[in-house]
C-alpha cells in the first residue's frame, strides 16, 4: 500500500513537470528561440562549450541559464563576455526541473529570436530524467571520463540529440577507447551526431554551431510545435 502511494505521487510530480515543460517549449517556439538543455558531468566542459559556441555564432542572439547547486562563478564568466545570463542555484537538487526554468525565464524577458543554452546541474543521471522545456538535449562528455560511460549511464546517451565528445586535446594522455565508446553510443542512439571537440581551442566548434543554426530554422518554421 505504502509503495503504491509513493508511485502515485511521483507520477503526479512528473506529469506536472512535463506539462510545464511542454508549455515552456511552445512559448520558446513561438518566440523563435531554440532551447538547448546542456547536460554532462561536473567539469566536462559544459560552460566552455557554450562559451565557444556563442563566440562562433556571432549572427545569433544567445542567452544562457546557468544551473549550479551553489555559486555564480560560471554566470560571472559568461557575463564578462557580454552574454545575457541568469543564474539558478538549486541548493542541493541534482537537476533542473520545468517549474524552476519557467520562473528563471521571467527574468530574461523580453526575449529575442535566437538560441538559449540551459546548463543543467553537473550530473550524468538525474538531468536526463526531467524535461525542462528544451527542444534539444546536448550531452557533453570527455575523453578523461573513460570510454565506458554510455554503458554505465545509458539514459543520458539514449536521450541526447547531440553528443559533444570534449577535451580531444587530452587523448594522448588517457586510455580512451573510441571504438568501444562509439559502439556503446550507437547501441543506444544509432543516429545521434557525435562531435569531437576541444572547446578550449575552438576545435570542432564550427560544425556544432552549423548543426544548431540548422535547428533554429526548424524553429522559425514552427516545426517543433
Ligand atoms: N584540456 C581541456 N580542458 C578543457 C576543455 N574544455 C574545458 N576544459 C577545462 O575543464 C574544466 C571544466 O570546464 P567547465 O567548462 O567549467 O566545465 P563544466 O563544469 O562542465 O561547466 C576547466 O578547467 C576548463 O578550462 C578542453 O577542450 N580541453
Ligand atoms: Mg559549468
């Protein structure tokens, strides 16, 4: 009996979350704003990838929502580069949810057409379970994390619309097995684009920026509605 109740409450919370996420996504589509949920482990390079992508996409208005358990370190870094950024601190929660994002978006209005990156809490587990209002899930992983991560954290890899394999510059120093990694990814998500990137040196960033720009044209045609 107790177990039944637990399941019911959790289902209700998820349903409410998903309803708000759907509404946020529709509002973003109407505004011509592509929303990207950036997920990955702490230190994978989420902020570095976002920063180098925004520098590359000079023609496009870009916003960032920074999710961290504590601190506004990344927000300050982005604001120093002139990027409109809002900080969310979850004070312990391991992922962002749709109501939290919807509230933070109020602080960014009015919004112009373009792209909004939402950096989720550094974690390979919980963020993949919650829709927040994104059109696209971008997963940032690194060669330093090891090639077994798709096997150990399948949901994040399964749900990703694009996977950034970051810190390629460090390949000579680690035992990353690319074939093993790719076999794991393809088993979960056969079509996903896996982009090899060194965010720190802007390597591979142009290809990802082009992919995002193509997705924004789908938004302008309201194909995500
Ligand atoms: N060697 C190397 N270091 C990187 C690269 N991208 C990010 N870093 C470093 O990794 C650390 C974490 O990066 P950050 O963007 O803050 O990761 P986040 O926690 O996922 O947002 C920082 O010291 C970055 O300078 C890369 O392509 N190569
Ligand atoms: Mg960060």
